[in-house]
């Protein structure tokens, strides 16, 4: 550990099996960054940290010459850097073997073309399941941009101001479940029923009834528990499964952008049922199919769509 400008600092190297499309990874995070908490600038991912060991600032960049990411934590949170390695590997999907994904999807000529166009595409993870579910509930039936804006408002109302070290543009720590559950969210830009669903979810997590951030998640149990909460449907659950629980076969098949992309490419698959049946042939890599479809749209439009 080093001391720089009066603050402890530590760095860690995280290896990965190439290819890894860092530019597209950052593009995904940029479009969905939690306002006030995380940002992407100059090909570097930043976020504020509040850990048991202390607060800090995380930055992650790709090494230009080697197949690894360089992780830096400034502040007291640097004392826990080694313990963060599994969490960071999940966040950036570093355990994936790209060739296995390629082989699994190459049986479908259409998907083979998508994979060839972006061979290093990964499924971006989430810093915490709680944070992702909050953002996903907010994102129901609104655009990616609108969801990002409203999540930023939530952070400003319920988050905790960040101490030094900090980064320009991210002056907050993400709020606790209890803070979200108890906050006044009037006029935040969400329908009343969605606010109620959000705060009910936060309350269940705060009371320990839903272990959303288990180190070894029982994805089937968590799926049932989430689906049992008001205002949470299959799309939300599958999206959380693919990003927070690292379920490679999660399939948010009711996503409108995905459905449109599939029917445009394969007109015979116009209904939900026909698409769901066809998607069976993509197991166990359906989460990567979703990413490739969203990526294709983003490449065409230059903007985040879906997820």
C-alpha cells in the first residue's frame, strides 16, 4: 500500500482471457451509470466505495499491453482491495471464456455473425444486486436515459455525501436499503405504484428477508422471492439474474428491444411464444445473446437501448 497526497492507495491486476471488448463494456456502463456514484471518463471506470474497512474511490482501466485490468482504490477502502477481487471479476465478467461462448452460439448462423462482429463482448455485471434491482425497477417502461436520470435523483435524495478521495461528478455513496425504504420520493418522476414497489423491495432487503447480495446466490430461490414482490415481473428478475447473479442463461425475453431485434432478423419469430421456443437453442448462453442484440442496436444508433 502507498500513501499519496495523504491518502492510502493500492493497486491490483485482474487477468482475463482475451478478447475483452473494453470499449463496449465502458459504453454499456456509461449509458447506465448510477448518477453521482459511478462514471466513465477517459476509458476509465470510476465509482465511490463505502465498505466496512472505510470509504474510497475505485478506478479500473485496461492495461494497454497485457491481458489484465488495473484496479486502483484510493482511501481507507484500499485496505480491502484483495477482498474485492471476486466482486470486481463479476462486475467486469472476467471469468468468461470467450471461445466457449463462441462455440455455444456458432450453431445459429445469425448469432455467429453477431459474435464475429464483437468477439470480446461480455455481460457487464453490477456492483451490488440491491443497487441493480433499484435501478431496474426505476427503469421499468422508461428509456435507459430516463432511468439513469431518475436513479441520479434517488441518490441525491437518499445517498450519503462522499468524503475525500472523490472524483468530479460522483460526490455520493449509494443509499442503504433502509434509506431508500424510508425516503420521501414524492415528485421524483415515477408513478406512485412503482415508488411503492421500489420502497417495498428496499424494506424487504433492509429487514433481511431477501438476501439479494449473497456470495453464492441460489438463483432459483431468489427468482421466486423477487417475483413474489409487488411490481416486479419476469423482465426485472431475468435482467438482475444476468448481471448481478452471473447467470449465463438468464433471458429477459420480454424486453421490447430484444423482441423487435429478433423479429426484424427472423420475421417468422414475431410472437413471444415463438421467440421463447427458439431461444431454447441458445442455452446456456442466452444472457450473451441478449448482450449481442443490445450491442447491435447500440452500434447502429450510437445510443444505449434495452437493459
